[in-house]
């Protein structure tokens, strides 16, 4: 296995002078060297061959002993130095100080076909940033992360990627619901891939420590390698850097809203500087359409990271990044202007996104009202978001809209006449609105089916794969992996996955309730 190794991150940025792998505050450094922990009996369960090819790894190489040892932390690739990154973050709105890669270790950078990728292991042991934790991961959280990153990629949502899912062969002690009942679970490691794992918190930690010199170094590095079109370091390029991060962040969140994805933990240490979905913990897809839903039990009281609040949190997090960049920009106005533009762009892009979900191409002054009425009506009774929008593409004036969306309702039998009337009223307005479009119903369906997925990674699906994997059967992981590579295709053979959450999953741990250790 021959890789084209680069090491821009560890060459260009300041390293921790202390080489001990001991938990501590790390000052004046962007990272600390740390080797993965060797595991007892590693076994590769699944490889994303598409991602392997992006790194220049052949299918044959991915089945080799060397590949297995590298992606499970048992062997270090020649002439590379694994490391963990230093960053801080605001967690649930409060500054938490130093956080860092507590259970992630970056192995190396690979350059292939003019793209640069960082290869990281999650769950490969402790680092200086592990605080009181062991730096390990369990099979259930690893299955969820591995599948979700690749599922997001095929949904056309900006995201980090997955390379491999492996068993460590060790057991790991975890308290899944934080209720004082820990149990041993199968240890696992995911190999994660991204052009960069830098986060908002990577910049915040230097600003919080008033380390302006290293803050400037990090911003310069980021612009040079990830935003080279912005030119040489200057106040102007710093401002334009923030502008582009803001735009990318908004685009990502608009895509989350489009497919009904809820991240669950939008802390600033979980926000990618490249506007990529990163850190798949207690995430979920909307089952019933509900702006107030969050999958994270830790957030169940305040619902800070609920579905409908994600765009606001994106803005709040950008305010924190603006504060972090201020020491090297020293001007408030341009930063404020960018944050104000985010609000304007959100309104525009959100409207455009919802119009695309409804198959509306032309403009009408009542479009916003039609969308708001739809969102209100969707929340009258539990209505499956994915099924509703997918089936809506079959709407024609001749057919009854209500019958068309019947399978999206969780309790169709007990829907009141009042709710039916509300739906019929909305469908009449929708039909009138479609009448002014200049595209055929076939063309409209084609467009709608490209933005409204048929298949998403519902939590109950992940949980079924996890339950099987716990018994040593890993076939369902591959079945879901293949299904989610074509989320917008009909896939008649996989119709069973185009279904509402089963009743058994309504209150099951892992299906409706997820903790940050999920």
C-alpha cells in the first residue's frame, strides 16, 4: 500500500513541546503528537471503497494486513507522526475552555489526484485532550458515525467522510444513558476522512488565551491550504475568510433542513471551518415533522439544538468565531456586516430550498405564505417528513392530495375531519399555485425527487444494524451502506426501508433517545 504522504499541518503549525501522552492543558500549540493504542484482536468490518479510491488505496490493498493494522492503530505508516489537535469550544452556549481531540488521532495527510485528505482514527485511545475519558469508542456509536458520514455525502450534504469501520477486539465500559448503569461493549474504531478537521474551536482557543501570534499562524495556514483563492495574508483576506466560512456554514445547515437532519450537538468544537458536517454523535432524522425535535437526551430540557433552531445556532456559533478572529482583524463593522448578511441569505435560501421541495420554479408573492401554511399543517398530527415530501412529487390536480400522503401519517385512522379539511384547503392552494408553473408534472416530479430523498438513515435502521452487529452479524451494515448510496433513487428491491419508524422504536434507546456517548 503506497500512499502519497504530505505533512503540511504538523510542519506549518506549532506543536506541543511536551511529548508525554498525559492529560493536561496544552499551551501555544495547535496539536500534540500521540500514537494510537494497540488493540487486542483487530478486525475490519467494512470499507468505503469509494473513499479508499479517493486516497489512492485499491480494493486489494484495503483487504491487506497492512491496511487493517493502520486503520486500527496497530501500525504507524512509515515516516508519519500521528497527532491530536488542540481546540476549545462553547458547549451548549457556555465556554468550556480546552477540549481537543479526546478520542481522535490524526494519522497522516494523503494527497491524491490534486486533493488533500486528512486521515483520522476515532476511538484509538487516549490523548493529552482526553480529560477523564479513555479515548475509546464502542461499536454502536461507530456504526452510526461510519454509516452517517457516507449517507450524508450521497445526499449531497457537505460532510466529512468514512473510510473504514473496525472492531478493536477489546471491550469498553460505557454508561449509555448516564444513569449509573455502565456495561461492557464491543470496542470499535472508525477511520474518518476530511480535507481538514479544523473547527471553530481551533481558533477560539488561541483567542481565549490571547495568543494572537498562533491565531494568525493558524488563520494563515487555513487560508493558504483551504482558501488559496483569497490571496496572501492581510486584513482583507481575513475578512473574506470569515465571509466564506459563514456562507459555507449556512449552505450546510440549509441542506440539513432540506433532508430533515438534526445534528444534536452544534457546539463550536463540532463546527467545521470548511462548512462540513462533522462529529456524528446523537444525530437523527425527523420522523414526524417537528421544528422542536432534538435527538439528544442531554438537550431534552432546553432543546437548544432542536431542528428548527439549527440556522440560529449556526449564526450564534459564527458570532463566537467572529470574536475569535477579531484580534487579528481589529474591526467590528465588516464582521457584523457578514453576520447580518447570514440572516438575509438564510431567509432567501430557506425559501428557495422549500420551493425546490415543492417543485416551484417560478416566483409568486404568496409562496412564503403557502410554505408557512404547509409547515403548520404538517405539525397538526404526527406526519413523516421523508415520506410526505417524497410522495408529494406524485401530486397532480386530478388526484386527491390527502390520499396521496396517507402513508405519511402515523395514525391515519384517527385523523379528525378538521385536520383533513386543513389538508384539503392546502392542497387546493398548492394545485392553484402549480397551475402557474410552466413545467409538466413529469418534469416537476423529476426535479422534486432530486431534492426529497426516498431513503435516509433513520435511527431505528442504525439500531437494527447495531443489534445485529452485537450478535456478530455485520450484513445489515453493508445492506444499509449500499441502500444509502442512492438515496434519491426508487430502488424497488429496497422498498421495505421506505417506511415510517416502527412503533417498537418510538421510545427505544438508540432510536428516539441518544446521549452524547451515542
